[in-house]
């Protein structure tokens, strides 16, 4: 027989560890903070292990508590996901993807029609994600740019995030070599100030101060480049479709690694769920396409 120790105490501990307080756990579990404290005390007594150090104004987990919580939270997440899946109407199949706005607009959404051909009965929901957003409890998966290290999550690489300048074809005709680049025409992205300096250094271009228009997101800078307002730093896969369609040109062959990659991120138990499995197969196949088509690239 499987031995399960005091499930109410385990649930109380996990909630307190995750929220950082007995009060927060009590609000989540709809009981008092004192009741949570009592259940955690009982759990510690039964385990024979101290899980929290009680301090004046806060809880601090012991090493045993951190180890226990790191294993419990994925189990409860999996249980919640399984329950939602079992109780949902059989006709409703929902896949929730956490993704940043630029990736969604410039790569994922234009390709969702193809995914629907392969899985027409799956209802895809796109929610706010991005590199800085925490992985949502309701997400089936996420698409993130980073180093692939997200504790408690599986990260499978999709794209190498290489940097390459891009601009409208008319402007590209004026650019023969990297030294033709001028600071006022170089469009900036506020959260990635090192993109241009990294590329210019690799190209051997000195004494260029990047001072073109600044935008919050890559998508805005790339649209400005399409409209002829300057030269944007392109990053894959944001530029794939515009280059293929001829809206943007990469006037120089040099690409520089950004130092990060795009990853499909998910909890390990999701591999057992057929809707996620279908999406994973599709996006891995789609991401394996050509990085940059030769069309529009000037040698």
C-alpha cells in the first residue's frame, strides 16, 4: 500500500512555502493562519524534520524544507492540471501558451493556422509571457529567450538568437560595408542595449554611437525599419517572414550570437498530455526550418 503522510499538513506546508507566510497559505486554503501553523507543526512532528525556522516577521525554510517544497510544488501542479483535464467537457481541449508579445505577433500567430490543420480540435490560448514573466500555473508551456536554466522546468532549444542588422530594401541599397552605418539611423530596443555594440564590435566598426529612435519591443523597431525609419537589429525568428517576403533586407552577411536561445519551456508531466505533445511535435518541426532564407540577403 502507498503510504501518504498527513495530506492536509503537506498541502498546508507547500502553500506556506510557496506564498512565504502562514497568512498567505491560509488565504489560499480558506483557513486561518493559526490553523496552517498547527498543521505544519503536526507535519514536522510526524516527519521528525524541521521544515521552517520561525523568525519574528517571516518564515525561513530549512534545507529540508526547501528540498521538500521543490518536489511538492510540481506534484500539486500536475494534480491540478490532471484534475482540470479530467473534469473539462470532452469536447473542450485547451492549450495555454505563455509567450512574449513580439514572438507571438511575428512568428507564432502567423503559423497557428498550420497548427490548426494538424490539431483542429485544440483551442489555443496565448497569454502574456516573455523572458521576465514567471511561468504561469495555468500554462501548458511557454516560449522564452534565455540561457535554458529555469528551475523545475524542462527547456528544449528552438532557435539560436543571432543578431543581424535589417532595413528596408531602399535603405539597404545605400549600405555597401558596415562602416557606412551612422549612429542616428540605428534603431534601438530599450531592454537590449548591448545588441548594436556587440554587432559593431564584431564587424570592426569603431566610434559609432547608437542614437536612433528607441522602442520598447523588437517588434516596434522592426516595423519602423520596414517603414524606412532606420536600421534595426534583427533577431531570429522575428525577421524570418519579413526577409522571406522582401519587406526587410539583411545588408551584411555577418551574424553575431546574442548569447541566448529560444526555448520551449514546460513542466515534465506535460509530456503525458496529448494536446501539449501535439503542439510540441509541431513547433519543434516548424522551428527546424531554414533560419534565414537567402532571398533578401545581400552578399
